[in-house]
């Protein structure tokens, strides 16, 4: 990699998030200068892979001199965010920030539309006037499509969202597409399948199942786990995201996915077998969540063909690495909440 590329600057919005923190780690490993923005202070280093020095016992290193973190809230600190952008003039901005957690979006839809649409539009309207910006990567979601019941689907903007979360993300995607068409705004869209790995929030299905299997604490499986997903290891996603940031043409959208799918129930059963725990000993079957889509199956052939990309980690390999992270630090995780806690 040339010194010229190494000097290019990245701003990562949502750098505390699971995917955002792994992307920061990917950038630092390749000697980029990185600024991070998140609405909360940095969490426990167990959730920030750019601090990990040894993943066998999870000893930590000091944060890289190439990374600067800023605690800014996209809903409250927009001018401070714009001031920082004008000060550092990053060539690349990658935005992971969104109000997530689908089920909760029914209870507080205004929070989802404020964060995922209104504040995002404010940010983008400022960014379109910054000529130093080479690429803006908008990390969006397959949920904009609704349930992909007819099989693996190609990239498109034919949306059919079924929850306030999905509607808010689809709205922002269409807004950005209009900015590309009107202003040549250099946006690239990425949609990844269900991402997992070490550092993920403990309430997500894979870490939550592993924790239940290790401790015997029961968990809820909504709808019996009938829905089908394609799970992809986080390092494969970070690798693809960087390649797309640097090289994908503006106005394009890309699926980052494996080519295999598994039902949530079969995934939970696989983890139980891996840890030698009976499924019925740790799982409670609950009613399906409102608006739950049955399938998200993303055809990633465009990414594979155009960028010679392939997912390198199998589901089993990724589960083993996630298990090691949780098992090694189990005493610490026992003291943390395992359920989603909504932040205003």
C-alpha cells in the first residue's frame, strides 16, 4: 500500500458499534488515520477490537495514535460534528450510526425516525457541500427489502419495509439516492447479512445463546426460531466494506453475505450441540415479534465478481471464535446486562 493511500483520512460514525469498532480495527491494521464518533463514551474494551492485543486471553493495548475518538450525538451535536469534519477534512466517511433493535422501534418510533432519517438528512445536506469528500459509505440493512420469501435477491431500491426501523432505514436510503442523482453525492450503500463475532452486543442471538448454554440461564426464542438468516463473520464484512469505500463507484449498492442460510432454531440447536447442552434446558418458545420478516437472503454475486471478494470464515469457525471470546471473559459478562436497554 502506498504512503499516499495510508495518509488518507477516515471518519467512522458509530465507531462504538459492533460493526463500526471492527471497521476501525481494520483501518488501523492498515495504517489509516481514523477519527471515530459515537453518541456514548467508549464501552468496556472487551467490546472494542481495536484495543485487543491478544485474543487468547484478551489482554489490551493502548489505543492507536492513529485513532481519535469523539463523543458526539448525531441528534444533539450536529454542528460539532460538522466542525470536526471541516477541521480534519476526511476523504472517506463511513456511517454505521443508526437506532437499531427492530422490536423496540414499535414502542418508540419517533426515536427511530429522528435518528435514522431527520438527523441523517441534516448531516448529508452538509456533507454534499464538502468537496474534499471522496466517498460516503452508508451502512444500511437488508430489512429495507422486507422478507425475501422468493429466494436470494439482487441489489435494488425496490423496498417493502415492515417495521418502523426498516421504514426509517429505507427512507434514508431513498433520500441519499436522490442526493446522488441531484448532486452527484458520492454515496455507496452496503447491506450485510446478519453479522456476528467477538465484541457483539450480548443480547444478540449468537452471544446470548452461547451465554445461556454456558450458564444455564434460559433465553427466549420468538416464534420458535422459524425465520431464516445468513450469518456472516464480522471480519469478512469489515474487509468488504473497506474495499467498497476505496473502490466502489458512487451511487452503487452492494450486498455482503455468505451463500448459506440457516433457521434461527437450527442455529441455536447447533450452538447447543457445540457446547453439549440440551436445547430444551435453556430455550423458552415465545410468540413471534410484530412485523418479523421470515427471510433475509442477499445475493452477493456482484461483490464476488466485481471485487473478487469471498467470505473466508465459515459459520462454524466464526462460532468458535465468538465462543472463545465469551468463555474467556465469562466472569465479566456475568456481571453485565444481557438484554437490550433502550437509550433515548
